[in-house]
C-alpha cells in the first residue's frame, strides 16, 4: 500500500461535495444551535464558593473539636 496524492485529492473533493450536499438539507437554526457554547454549570450541580467555604469551615471546626475533647 502506498500513498497516491491524486487519489487523496479525489477523496478530499468527494468529501467536500458530500459536506456541501448535507449542508443544503440542514436548516440555518440548526447551525445556530450547534455553534453555541455549552451553558455554564448550574448551582444545582456546582456549589457556590460560599457554600463550599461554609462546609469546609464546619468540617475543620469539627475536626479540631474532636481532638480538643479526647
């Protein structure tokens, strides 16, 4: 098997024509949906830093308290 540049350019041209044919059948709104960035994480899945800091404070206080009284 060897590399044939003529065949490679023919394949590229065929893929390009296929892409153009597919694009004709896709509505412009579909392209708009695909091109949007993913939404940022919501508070339900990503805790805010305030909640995270409060949790770490409670854990650290309990950790220190457990050693202070034992």
